[in-house]
């Protein structure tokens, strides 16, 4: 048995690692089979040498988060542990970008890192999985970074307006007012990364274009970074249409959750069709997110798990024979 002492630079960093009611310390202790005791700005790590050094290495990997005043959650600890086991510590510490307020943006799970790498190295990337896994946000971050570095000329953000049936004419207001409710999540990402005051200026200049999927028909999108959000709500024809808009020096990211389609029951999701027919094509990458990649409130993971169990229970029910 041995005892290691880890000294934190400030009380805030010690609190960030420990978490509310020290739930992070409890999880770290369980994961590394060590006894962890926080005393002010010092953490005592007690256990077998191999386990105490593992705990210390995990804490050091998490250091970049408290240095940038980011919260530390169970998913971050799990990712750090996976990173150590996969010998990916350099990739863990690599930042993607910074927000308009200077907050560091990092991929927080292994699948998120794979996703960002796929976007940066493939003309067409699909991000498929449940809500809260960062599919749209990370794509927007990479796209904005490419725009700021002048790698592309414009950032195009689009999604199907299913609730309006792609027929927005009956809604009040001009085009922008009609489509804003459907594109709000994309605006939120832009405001955080660029600043709410600069987004209208870039839209006016044409550097950023936000429009419903129906307005992409007949166009060729060259020198652009295109994000197709909520793609599970596209039909097969709509998916084919938007994928064939890809022009020279462009990249496209298609995101969605096949389990959350809002299409009529008789209509097959374009995302589901694309997933089946585009696998194995060079230049096309697929990243699949799981419940463990959810980086919203920890309760979201539990909600997703509950619904998955419900779906499994419904699928396993015996089918009653019908009477003639």
C-alpha cells in the first residue's frame, strides 16, 4: 500500500474534480480501486501502487478541464479512463476550438473524438445517435473553424421542416421568420461559437446560410461546409437530393437519430436508407453515438436507457394471431 498526494492549484479546481457531494471522487475511487480523501487543496490517494498511479494519471488527464473552468462529469472520467487504456492521451488533450467567450471546446468521449477526426478527413460524414451526444454542436464547431481559417467560403446549415411539410408559405412573416423555429438549435451553436452580434453580419454577407432543406434543391454547394441536421426526418428522395448537392472543395456532415423520426409511419427515413447503401464507399464515414456519449445533464442518459428498455419490451411481445 502507498499514499500519493495530488496538490490542486486552487480550491475551485479541487471542487471541480470532486464534483457535487464528491460523486466524482466516489466514481474515481470505484474505477481505480483506491481510497481518495480530499483535504483542502490536496487529494490523498491510497492503495496499491499500480492503482494509485492509475488514479493520478486519470486526474492529470482531467486537469485541462478544470484549468479552463469546465465542469467534470462521469462521462469525462470514463473517457479519460478509456483514453489511458487506448494510449490516446495526446488526442484527449487536443482542443478543437474556443467559443466566443474563450471557453475551450474539446471532444469529451471516444466516439466524439472519432467523429471530429472523421469530419476533418472525409468529404461526407454521418453522425448517428441519440440526442445530447454533440452531433450537431461538434459539426458546427468544426465548420465555423474552417470558415474562420478561410478553408471554405461559406457555412451552410439546413434541416427539414417536417412539421410544416416543407410548405412554409402559410406561416406569417418573411422567409427567415418562417424557418427560425426549426433552425433554432443551429443558431444556438453559432451564437456560442461566434457571438450573437456577429452572426447576422455573416448571414448578410453570405458567409453563413441557414435554410430549410427544401431550399437546397437545384443547387451545387462548392467551397462550403454543409451541415444537414435532424436528417432522420428526410425522405429517401430528400436525402438523395441534398447529398448530390456536394460540390468541389466541400465537406458535408449529416446528423440524426433514426429512433426519433417524425415522418409518417409509411414513409422510410432517408437517413436509414443512406446508412444501408453508403457503407463502405471511400470518402464516406459513419460515427455511431451511444447512450454513454450523452454530455447533457446526467439524467438524459437514464431517460434514454428507460426508453430503450421500453422499445425492447415492445419488440419482444408476442404477436397475437388475427381472426379471419
